[in-house]
């Protein structure tokens, strides 16, 4: 094991060593956490709608635990599927306006499993360079030709689609909202390209689900493009406040994934209580849109304030992922640590998650944050970044 020590020491030297810090939730209080005995404003989680502490979701989960027990026991293909899974999948399909949906253990498993099941050796997979790591890993596992186009660069993508015209099948895959930049994929143009070059289009709504769309279906729905997306992917770990994920599309897609997606076939199904919680969260997301309106307003406030102050911020005006660019990793760590001293948890994001000179601190907002909490956080960021000479 000694061989690991030197590379780890080098990571430390470069401010790139990662560690997992203990933290605790505060019962009933989304948007805050406890670390080292101190209560902090949590701007590091993706609990965009504050549902991770919602009383009615907890009740649904507790009731299911009492009635159905703790674990599912096996893969659904081995021991069968409980009613809750089928009901949830029907509701997800109805929500997206698709024929069917299938639930996976997590967003990571869903992307890896779906992409590796859909694309094969003779196919070409066109993937935005900033797509999430789970899409990259799915592409590698698929053994398809993995072609990464420059971020949101439609001309580059089109030139690559032309160049790889002889592939058996072509797939375009993109995050709807990019997790580290908070910007949106040009879905309308991607739909045009998909038709022009006879490609399938897979859209990962991990960070847009719950937030965008009339009933929270995501960015494709917000833009009126749902019917043109071949595979909708979403996760229950962010806006839903629970855990798990899904792929939605045609009946044939569902049947293919049930037969070919290895993380679905060879892994135990999510606990029934998680499914019960997700079912309840879906109802809240569809019916109570005020949380999405609130978090989008928070995002506008953060971006406007940062931009006016001369900080470098990326992304859609109302996207709850708000990154402040620092460039080097040391500054990202310093900003994050000084914020911590001010009672705010916000993560420093460094390579390999983002390019080496594009380190940043990412602020993830939640509808659970109050106006006062946001103002306090903004003034802490202003003070610290001014002291650091960032503006
Ligand atoms: C775009 C995107 N897809 C998928 C995932 C993975 O989802 P999960 O956390 O449910 O595994 C993430 C999570 O960070 C993500 O940002």
C-alpha cells in the first residue's frame, strides 16, 4: 500500500487532496447542517427545494418502513417488484409524457447503466465535455466511440456528427444544467441536430428536475421539447430530497433497459421506504411550485449581487448552482475555509472535477434558505472576496 503515499502527498502539496468531513443534519431544518459542533448555513447540498426534511415525505417513508421492512432483498428481476415501484414508474412516465419509465439505484448507476446499455462498439456517442462523470463512465463502459464535443459548441458537435456519419448509431448525450457551471445545454439546437443527423438524444435533468418545467419535469419541459427527447434521465437525490433515479422514454426503451442495464439487473432494488418517499416528493414537486419559484429567485439574487460586485460567476440567471470562479485551487480552498469560519458551508471545486485553472467555490441554493440567511451569506462572501483581492 505504500505506493499510494507519494501521490497522496503530491495531491496535498497541490491543494488537491480530498477528505470526507463528518456532518449532521438538523431535524426539520433543511438548508442548515452541523459540522464540528457548529451549526452552518448549508450552501453545499443539492437540496434545491428543501424536501430532504419535509414532514410528509418522512411520514411516507416511516409508514413504508413499518409496513414493508428495511431492504428490498434482491434485484427486482430476481425477487419481483413491489407495487410502489410500478406506481412510481407510471407516475414518472405520466409526468414526462412518455410511455414508460424505469427506476435505478442512483443517478450515477442510471447514467452508467443506460448509456452502456444503449450504445455499443459500432456506435458513436457524442458527449459534452462538461458532462457529469457518470456519463463519461457510462460512455467508457459502452465501448462505443466516445467523442467529446467542446462545451455547448454546436458547430463543433455538428462537424463531429458529419465526420462520424458511418457509425451504426449516433447518440448525443448532455446534462440539461451543468452541475459545476450552472449553465444550460442548448436543448432546442440539440434537438435540431438530432433530427438532422438521425441521432438519439439523452438528456440528464439531474440539476433541472424539480426546478424547471410547469410541474418540475426539467429544462426540456420548460422549453416545450419533452416530446423530442429520446431518453429523459433524472435523479431523486437533489430536488426530490431522497435518493435514486430514473430513465423515462418509450416502452421499448424500458424493456431494453430491464434486459440490458447491468446496474438495474445486478444490484438490489432501492428500499421500499425510499420509493415511498420519492412518490410523496413527486406529488409535492408537481403540486407546490412555490419552492421552485423561491429557489430561482434566490439564484437570481446571488448571481446579480456577485456580478455587480465584480466577481466572476457562470450559469443561467435563475439556476440554483452558483459558481464563483477563483482560478487556482488555493484560492478556492481559502474562500471555502474563510466562509466556514463565517458559518457557511460552500464547497471548493477543483481538478479533476473541473479543469486545473478553473477552480471555484460552488454555492448551491435551496428554497429553504431565508432572505436573512441569504443576505448574511452574501455579505460574508463580499467581505472575504474583497479581503482576498478577488474584486
Ligand atoms: C448531472 C448529474 N448526473 C448524475 C448525477 C449523479 O446522481 P446521484 O447523486 O443520484 O448518483 C449527478 C450528481 O452529482 C449529476 O450532477
